[in-house]
C-alpha cells in the first residue's frame, strides 16, 4: 500500500503547478499537414521574443502554459513547411488553435534548428531511437519494398540470428523479453519466419520508438526492450493509395476521408487499410532455380485497417484491427504456421480549459502457432487476452507529470507430447495490474530529470513488485550532452524453447511456471517472476555540422530467469530451472543526413553470459562484434532527384554453439524390457562438448538497391526498383547436420525487382 500512497502523493503535488496556471494564460491546439491532414509531430511552437514554447507531440498536440497577459506572435515552424506566424492576445484563459502547414517549395540550407535537434536538447532520449518511414525508405529494398524488420537490424544493440527464421535479440534479452506495441495493443510476434519482413506495412507507420533498455515507468511487463509503434491516420483530405508488385509479393494500400478535414469544419473521419502478402514459395522456384526443388517455402498474408475520428478541439478516437498469417513448409523436415489477430480502440481527450490530456487503449489480441515435425509429435501453443490502459498528462511549461494504470489479462495454452507419446496440456490464466507515475523537470534546457515509479502486481502469484525508474540528461553545451537511465523491471511471461535448437521457430507460451526449485544458488526464491536491472550511460556529440554521434555503455543484470531443465532425467526432477546472468557492452553510432546523402554507421560490442547453478555459459545469441553500415544517395538533374541508391553492409562475429564430440549407435529396445536387441533397429545418438564453447564463423552480407521515380502530374508516382541481397554471395552458415555433417547455408544471392504506383 505504501507504493500506492507514493503515486497518490505525486498526483497531489502535480496539481499545485497546474492550479498556478490559472493565474496566467495558456495556448494549446494541434498542427496538421495541409496536404493530407496527418498530425505533424515535434513541430516547434515558439512565442517570439520569449523563452516560452513547446513541441507538438506525436498526435500533433501542443500546450504552452504560464504565459503572462499580453500580445504575442506565435511562430509555427517545421522543416520543409512554410512557417506560420500568428498574433495572439493572451489573457487569463485558454486559447485553442489549429494550424494546417503547407509544404514549402524552397528548402533553406541555413535552417539548422530542426525538430530532431530540439528533441536532443529537451528530452532525455537515453537508449531510444525513433524511426520514421522516411528513414526506413533508405534501406535497400529487399523484395522491392523496404521493411521495418530490416531497419531494426541496423540499430545499436540489436542482433539478428539469421535470414531464415532469425529472431531479434536486444542487448542480451531474448525475443520473449521484448515488448511490442502497435497503437498501444500487445503484439506477440511481429516478424515473419523468413526473417526479412515484419507484419507491418511501412506506409502505415507514423513513428516507431525502439527502447533498447532503461525505458520509462509507462512501460512494464518485459525485462529487456520495448518497441512502441504508432500508426498514422488515413488521409483526411483526399482518397489516395499505393499498389506494389515485386518478385517476393504484392501490396495494396487505400486511405481517404469519410468526412474531410476543413478549416471551417471541426470534425474529420478518415480510414486507412492495407493488405500485403508473399507468393515467394511459387516465385522462388521460377526466379531462383539454384535453390533446389523446395525453393523458399515461406508464405504470409497481413491485413490491417483503421478508422480515425478527430474533433475541432483535438480529441480523437481510433478503431483498428489486424490479422497476420505465416506459413512455412519444408517437405520431410517440418511444417510451421502461426496467425495473429486483434482489435482495439485508442483515444485522446483534450479537456476544454485545462493544460492536460487523457489518453488510453482498450484492445484484445490472440496469437496461435503449430509445429508439425515428422520426427516428433506435433506441438501447439496460443496466447490471447486483453489490455486496457489510461494515462493522465499534466503540462507545466516545459515540465510535465504523467500518471496512469495498465490492466492486462490473458490465457496461455501449450500442448505437447512426452517422449513416451503421452499428450500434455498446460493452461495458464493470469491478470496483471500496474500503477505508474513519472515527472519530467527541465531546468533551463540544461538539466532534464525524469524520475518515475511503477508498481506491478501479478495476481496469479500474489506478488507486488516496485519498479523505480530514472532518466537524466545534462547539456554541457548545445553540441555535447550527457545522459543516463536506470531502472528495475519484471515480467510474468516465458516461452518454452530449447537452447539446442538452431532456429526456434516454435515457442510454447506460459506464464511463469510453477515447477521450479524453491532455492537457487543458496538463496530462497520468493516468486517465479523474471527480473532485471538496467543501467545505461551515454554521450551525444554534434561536433561536426550535420553529423550526430551517440555513444552508450550499458549493463543489464538478469537476477531471475527461467529456462528448461537441461539436466532433467527423471519425472521427479523439475521441468524448469533458475538462471541468472548479465549483458554488458557499448554501442557507437554516427548519423549524417544532409541534402541527398544519408549515412548511418553502427558498431556494437556485447557480452552475454548465463549461470544455471552448475555452469557458466554464453547463450547462442552472444555476438561479440556487430557492424552495420547504411548509405543512401539520391541524385538526378531534376529538383525531385528521381534516382536513389541504397546500400547496407552487415558484419557479425560468430555465434556460440555446442560442438559434437562423438556419434554412437543406440539400441532403443522398442521401449520395453522384452525387446529383441538382435533385430532391433539402432538410432544415432551424439555426445556434445561443453555447452556453447565453440564459435561459428563470422557472418557478413551486402545488400544493394536502385530506384527510379517517374512523376505523372501532381499526384501520380511510379517507382521501379531493382535490388540484390547478399551481393557477393557469401556462404553464411545456417546450421550443420550433426549426423551427416552437411552444411546448410543462409540466403544466397537473391535478386528482386518491383514496381510501385502511388496515387
């Protein structure tokens, strides 16, 4: 209860500054793109001649408080758009404004104060990277279209385990320890089995914030990372869309207004819908005969739709839904498939005269998967449930206070067969409740402090876990900034996978299992949660014009982890065991973005270790060195620069694996005492060396694409793309068959081409 009292005290303290705003004036409102009605995020709002101002949020909303009475000129400025200057008489009341920015025909090189530069000064921004479709479009267009999954792989601290079925590991955390939210709704598997594509159509993404650690109190239930994706509203001005055909698949996007956004009319209603899919199983046999008879048997279909209603005051409600399907069929090896569907609503309420906003989400999603392996019994797993949250945001000049709650409930199901052929089923029901609060204090754009507290309650085990969080930034100057973030994290969620699997396509979802030892490493375990502590230190440098350098060091201490008992011999032995471990290292990234040239270079050094009570070992995703280089260049005689070339090179040192020491025949005796060992067939068994003491060869791959744009009138654009994956056809090892010693490789050189029509 004392933690609840702390939250209530913070709420009470926040009301004092809010009430003081009544003694002065407030200007609030929204900023939209005049062309399509899309909210403009991080637009600079400045009262000229004063230090008073704000930046718009991702919803396009802004609030400027504590304005003394008088007449002011409000400057609305965003790079690439014509600046608006509005004269406003401020009294002791709230003034609501709405601005529609028009794109500028002239680009001023001397305009250096961009929204991104302002955010670096006014926000802590520790261990977080914001991604936009504009940046994703600079990736080589594998299969004809750039994809969110491909861009994630070039971020600092993100490790991919391969092209086929590869999973993403973020600074030492496993995939189940990563939270992914789409418009506030939980998504359990955002990546397709081929590893090159996500379930998201790049065109529907507004922004995506990727927190690789040390995230704020508003996020909980995962112990490694958060990917927070916000989709955009449909075009509020006119019907538009995109059709794409390429050698890997096809896509159709449609959007438009049901009620148009107008200056004199406050309410608008718009829609956006996307469908994309792969026919790679068919096209690969025709285009890539060197892959063999099977080709690339990966198929998927992704559907997404959204309705958005916006009022004059800026209040907004969206209704959205999706269905994502994935199928893999390797004859005589395995068949694997999953589907993920969900629906929800998200809202933003802007009260009339108060400098506050209220936001929230109510949603339900379900994920199910099945693995059919001819050599073993089939497996099935599913997880589904609801999520409801609400946040209250109070603005006080450049400071703000946020408080809210999360409510999550789900059912996890797992069906499998024992070695003796007996079917087993696991069904878990759980409800998690959380209260959170955080406060941001900005002292003269010099020191920004953002403390927070989250109280997470896990009803299934009656455990309450306090999770303090802290983020700080100190601006030594406009060009040098120090930053820090730290916190405690927990989760009641795990998957059943084997660390001996080359690729874990299938995962059995469970809440924290009960079949665990009561002690670990001489310590009594009070609950069955997974827990971690994060510490991140960093420095941002803008020492050279148009170049941003970011250096971060991190340490994640995983104090409680659960895994399958690899030592289990008898039924009385527990199915799961405890582990602990750490992940530590550092990243350095360099970004150059000026005129037609974009360069993104990243080097990551990482160490991941685990201890299971008997041995210390490195998990299979422990990669020591990882390098990514992304270069994009637009050129052409026309002002529009109709040509674009994109290049990405990745190098990763070898992953750990367990070496084979010996292979020997084993007579099974038919599983009975009466078996005939003379006529009984033998099975091949192998003896492994110490866990993950070997290292695979290094991985590296070069991807390249070139695009040509053709404009027809003001609204029609045709884009032709050609691309090559693994340009120099390097043979990266996928896995080695322990019995036959056959080496299976990752993707060879794959060429692709596509055409896109935007209207």
